[in-house]
């Protein structure tokens, strides 16, 4: 496997389509620095799958695209293609049979990267797989860049291990191990999902098992509840009868006691009335005396308040006068101190103003002197700088002229050599031009493309149809799953309702059902199954029909040949009568209406029914939609029930659910048929698609080979034409450039002589000007120091003067405020003393008025006390009589309440007795046998508690799924299937783990063998390159799968402890020895060396070249070099130039052929 060509277009500096033809084994790439030689190495890394822009010497992948130059627009696409000769079949897999392999990569500025193998688009992984085990990879030893030699030698042990693995071909094993680990992860994920499904199924199975057990318990509790209800009805009837008799006796006794209490109450009421009138007269007298007393107390209070107020005002004014006198004295003292301080500040301010004027004059004079010296110094500096700039400019121009002269002389020699080479190449290319038949190639291509296009169109159409069918199939599957889920839910609910309905209609009585089967009546419908009531009247019909809902509907009333084992009712449907409009029979929409339903008249609510009892005939009763019954002398209120607890309501729900189930089952069958049709169509499309895909792959491969051959021929033809034009253009350009170079050389000689003369004159002027510059600088520094001291003195005096002015202004304000405060205090003292003298006379008058009012109080107190004593005696008499009256009244009211309670108790007992009798009749219970089985002391409350306990146990069960047993069986089978899948996945996981161990064992063995082989070659190569010394490789650990690799190298005569102590040249030779040791074991298709010989001296370069030549038989070498010794061994030299700034071009020379032509 050998690299034949490298094609570039738009990649970095190679903007034009460029092809490097590499026929030899030793190809040298030469050119000046910065012309783009290393871009060829980046191109190779780019095309073999490098995804890191950093390793391509860029910050983003778009940096590899040509970014424009002078006169060149930026490119939008970068393309690199490698063409390999695979005649030895070294490429693995499906490409082993290809004689030529093309690997291409394109990247756009939008960041889209595309890979191609033999013209067909592929993945990056396909490119990586192609080079697995060949020694050619992104981080392999086949590409040695600038600086990589030192990095290679100084790499960490783990990084150096990667090169050993690449030489051992372990990249394939690592990839297989990674894929196996991914499969293990997927298997573990599937195992977890299956475990989750299994756990969920186990939970459902456990839940259904509990539900089945709950259903059995539900049936047993229903039987116990029915027995307990019948016993409770019998006990309630017996208790109601006893209670009704006792209530009648208590009512008569309470009515006699009521008459006695009413007579005693009337007598007590008369006596209390007279006493109440006497108390009213005495209370009026007492209120009169109390009003006079209250008026006197109010007058005394007002006088006391006036006296107290005047005394408090007089004391407060005396205290205020004393405080104001002290404040006036303090203010006058402060005013005297402020006036003295003001005089002192005035004297200081005059002195500071005089000193400040003198300091300002001195500062102004010093500043003027500083400005003059600074101007002189700046002028001297400017002049000196101008002279130095002119001197540097002349020296720079002289250096440029001399450098340009040398460059032009060298360029002139190169131009003559190139002109000779171009002439020889042009003659050769003209002979090769003309061997290209475009028409024949185009005819073959058109035919192959047409056939391939038709096949792809058919495949695309078939794929679209298949995708559409798969979407339809998936939609049908989702719809089928939804239908199945809904059908199962409806079936479960119907099963539960049917069980409840059978129990409510008595169909769960096995003995009776066997008897009906013997009579041939097992198919006769129950009345509850045939009736359909007007909405809202279902509960009323159930209350009225009662046990008749279980009646068998027969056309007539036949005589049973034998007695049934349980109670049985028959209804003749042929003799049904026409219902009356306002009766319950008229509420039946469908089914036979028993004649006795005409006795039940319909009413909307209980209150209306109670109000209309007088309109009923003796055999009639009102009935409401809730099932409440009101007769002429009775009222029956049913227990509250759930909306679906009734037989008729449940039967209606069952009819609706069955209709819905039938519709869903029909829809289910339709969806199943459509799904089967889609599946069959998809299988047909899949077979056709596989056939077309195989045909398309064959045609695509043939077309790719034909296109590659055609493109190669076209490129060779175009390249020859372009090369001829390029050679002619370059020859003309070289001749013109040679003439221009001669003219430039003559001009430069004259320019150099003039510059040397001017430079000497400037040196003399600069030396004379330096002394003057020093004098000006010293004068400027002295003047600046004196000016700075004067400015600091002025600033200090200005600050002191400003502080004195602010202090004087503050004192003036304080003096003004103090004088104003003194005047105000004097005025307020005079006014306060005048008010104090005027308030003495009103205080004396108020004290005299208060003593007169206090003298009238004893007389009023005596009259008020006499009136209060007489009133207390009358109130005590009234209280005694009122107590007697209230006691009699309470006794009378209590007697009335007892009579009313006894009457209500009797009525309630009668209602309960009627209700118990109606419940017994409704339940069709025979009282005598039940009462005989019950003990006399049996308490209905105990049976009621027992019934509540049973109903609570039944309600605690919640919703009961009576279809749970069948569902449990189905889920149990599915759980067994999931368990088998779980075991299969565990076995697969164990197999993958075994494969991992096998790969690790094989990897460990191959690594050891490779490490030993590379170490042996390294031990041989190192002394050969260095002329002695020793080197070896060492493992940093015991486990070959994890241990790193360390290099130990000691050149002749050295005992260095570390590889880092070697010189740059020694490190380079050590790296070359190690790299070529890898090639001895697993040679890559080619090796690229970028200036590896740069740090070597001529002797070591010679050894390096001998090594290259010895290995060139097995490995193709491309080396970038500036060393002439290395260039001499090349079979072919490729020159990279950058005549146009930013654009690289290729100039190739086959040295063997040139030598043959020269000979």
C-alpha cells in the first residue's frame, strides 16, 4: 500500500487545485520558510480524520480553508484527497480487492465535513477503520512534525504506550473491545429494562392475586350481609311493636299531670301582679331623689376642677419665670466671649493677607524661570532626537540595500537555473499532450450514470412507499393497543356488574337455578332484566317492585310440577294492563308493567306527597323519584344508595357497556385486518428494496470505478495543458524578472555609496549636541525645584487665610443670634409676671363656691336612704312571689314538653313500626321462623353494629375486579416469558464478558510480543546511529494492559539518568532510532518527516540518510528538509514556493529521470 498522489484545493495556502504525484520511495519537499511546506502534513492529517483544529495549527476547523490574499478572494471549500496504490492488498475488509483506493475529505465554512471513499460518501469511522492496524493513524508514528521529535522522546509513559499499540496493530483489538463494551452496555440496559418490566409484571401479578382473593371475600361477605339484614329486620319489627305499646301508656299519664300544673300556675300569677305594681311606684320615687343627688355631685366636681386648674397654672408660671431668668444670664455671658474672639481673628487675617501677597510674587517669578529653562531643554532634546532618527534611518536603509543586493544576486542565479529546467519540462510535456479520447469516456459515463440513476429513483420511490406503510402500520398498532386496552377495561367492568346483577336478581342461588333448569325455565328473563324506566324513576320502580324484580317473566302463569327450593315469583306478561298516566306504571318505557304499579301515584318530592295524602284512595300511595312512599296513614323512607347500586340503573349501565363493547370489537377486527394487509405489503416492499439495494451497490461501485478512472484521465490531460501554459508563462516571467533584477542591482550600488557618506556626517553632529543637552537639563531641574517650593508656600498661606475667614463668619452669625435671643427672653419674662398677678382673684372666688355646694349634700343623702329601704322591702316580697310563679310555670311547661315528647315518641314508634312492617313485607321475610331462631334478649343495636361491621368490611375492600382470576393467569404466562428473556440476556452478557477477557488476553500477548520486538530493534538501531552507546525500553508497571513505556538512552561515553538530559540532536537521533524500530515491526504505508534533520550535524545527517535509504525498500518516505545532504538522497524533489503572497505552488523534479536525461 503506497501513497501515489496528494490532491489539494482551497486548503490553507494551496488555493488552486494542486496535485503532488509521488512515484518514488524517497520524496524530498523543499522550499523557503513560510512557503507552506508544513501545510502538506496538515493536509494528510486532515484527510485521515483529524477533528481537532489545534493539531491542524488552527483555532477552528474553518481555519484550514484559504482565507484570501492580495487579489484573491477567500475560498468556501477546502478539499484534500489521498490516492493509494493497493496492489499488495494491505487495506483490510472490502477494500482489499481494490487496486487503487481514494480517500477524500471536504470541509465548508459552515462547518460541514464530508468524507469519501473511492468517490462514495462515508463516515469518519469508515476512514479510521480503513487504517486500523496499518500504523497510520491520527497519533501514530508515521507522521513526525516539527517539534514532535522532542515531544516523542519526552512523552509520558502512557502516551508512548500508544505508539507501541499502533505498531502491534492493537487499534483493531481496542476498537473491538470498545464495541464489545458498548454491546455490554446495551445488553445491561436491556437487562435493566427487562428487569423493570419483570418487576412491574410481578407487581401486577401480585396485585391481581390480591384482587382475586378480595373477590372471593367479597362474595362471602355479601352472603353474610344478606342473612344479617333479614335477622335485623325481624328484630327491628319486634322492638318497634314493643316500643309502640309503651309509648301510648306514657302519653296518657303525662296529659293528667299537665292539668294539675296549669291550675297552680294561674293562682301564682295573680299574687305576683299586685306586688309588681307596688315596686313600680317606689322605683319612681327613688329615681326622683337620685336625680337631685347626681346634679349636686356634678356641680361639686366642676367647682373642684376649676380650683385645681387655677392652682396648677399659678405654680407652673412661677417655675417658668425662674428658668427664663437663668437662660437670659447664660446668653449674655456667651455674647461677651464671642466679641473678644472676633477681635483676635480680625488681627490674624490682616497679617496672613500681607504674607500671602509676598509669596505670590515670588512664586510667579520662579514659574517664569522654570518655563524658560524647560523650553530650552525641550528644544535641545527635539534637535538631538531628530539627529538620532536620521542616523538610524540611514543605517536601516543601508542594511536594507545591502541585504536586497545579496538577495537579488542569489535570485538572479536561481532564475537562470529555473529557466533551463522549464525548457526541458516543456519539451517533455508537449510530447505527452494529445493521448486523451474524451468522447469515448463520456459515452461510457453517460450509460453507467443513466443505469445507476434509474435504480436510485426506483429505490427512493420504494423507500418512500415503505416509510409511508410503516407509519400506517405503527398508527394501526397504536390504535389496536388502545382498542384492546379499552375492551379489557369494559369486559372487567361488565363482569363485575353482571356478578352484582346476578346476586341482586337471585341468580346466584344454585338450588333454585337447578330447579329452573329441570322445569325448562332457565332461559326465562327476570323482570329486572327486561324493564327500562324513564330517566330518573329507576329508584322509584325498584322501591315499588322490591322482590318482584327477581320475578320470572312468562306469557302465562303455569302450575309448577313441584315446589321450588326457595321463594319464586312469576309474572304473566300476556295479561299486562294499560298503565294510568300519572302512575308509576306509566314510567316504564320498555318491558311488562305489573298491574299493582297502578296503585303508586307519582310525585316529585316528599313534601308535596305529605301535603297530598288526603287525595289518596285507601289502596294508593304517593311515590317520589328517590323511592319515598307516602300512604294515607304511613310513610316509608328508603336508605340512601349509590347511583349504580340499583338493579334497573345497573341493568341500564350494562346495556350501554355491552353496546359500546360490540362497537369496539367490530372496530378491533377491522384494525386487525388492515394491520395484516399492511404487514404483508411491507414484506413485499422489503424484499424488493433489498434486491434493488444490492443492484444499486453494484452499479454504484462500477460507476465510482469508472468515474475515478475518467477523472484521473481528465485530470492528467488538463494538468498537462495547464502545466504547458504555466511553463510558458513562467519562462516569460523569469526572463522579465531577470532584466528587472539587473536594473535593481545597479541602482542599489549607487544608493549604498550615498548612504554611507551621509551616515558619517550625522555622527559628528550628534556628538557635539550631547553636551548642550546635559546643560539645559540641569538648569531646568534647578528652576523646577524652586518653583515647586514657592507654590507650596502660597498654598499653605491661602489655606490659613480661608480658615480665618470662615471662623470670623461663624462668630458673626453667633453674635447676631445671641443678641436676638436676649431680647426675646426679656420680653417673655415681662409678660409672664403680668399674667401671674391677674390670676389671684378668680382662685379665691372658686374656693368659696365649692364650700357652699358641699354643705347641701347631707340633707339629700338622708331622704335617698329612706326611699331605698322601702323599695328593698317591696322588691323582696315581689321576688318571693315571682319565684313561686316561675316554679309553677316551669312545672307546667315541663309537663307540656313531656306530653309533646310522649306524643312524638308514640307517633315515631308508630312510624317505625309501620316502616319495619313494610321492610319485612318488601324483603319477603317470614318473621315467625326468624324470631324463633333469635334469643329473646337479642338487641337490634347489636345486629345493626354487626351489619355495619360486615358492610364496612365489604366497603373496605373497595372496587372489586371479579375478572382478576383470568387476568392473573394471562399475566402469569407473560411473566414466565419475560423471565426466559431475562435469562437469555444474562447469558448474552456472560458471553460478552468472556469476549472481553479473550480480547484482553490477546491484547496482552500481542503487546508483550510487540514490546519485545520493538525493544530489540531499538537496541540495535541506537548504537548504529550513535556509533555506540546503549538504549532500551522499560515498562512502568506489571500489567501489560495498563503499564506505560519509558525510554532509557545513553550515548557513547555518557551515563545520564534521564532522557531529558540529552541534547536536541541526541534526542532527535534517539527518536529516529525508535520510530524506525516501529517501522521494522509494522511499517506504515508511508512516513512523513518534517525537518527531523534540523538539529543534527553533518555526520549524524549522513547516518540518518543511510538509514532512510536502507528502509526505503519497504517504506515510502516524504521528508521536509533544508539540508543539502538529505536532499541528495531523494528520488524526487518537490519544491513549494510562494511567489504570489499567501498562495503556495508546487514545482516537482524527478532526480533519477533528470540524471538519466543528463547522461
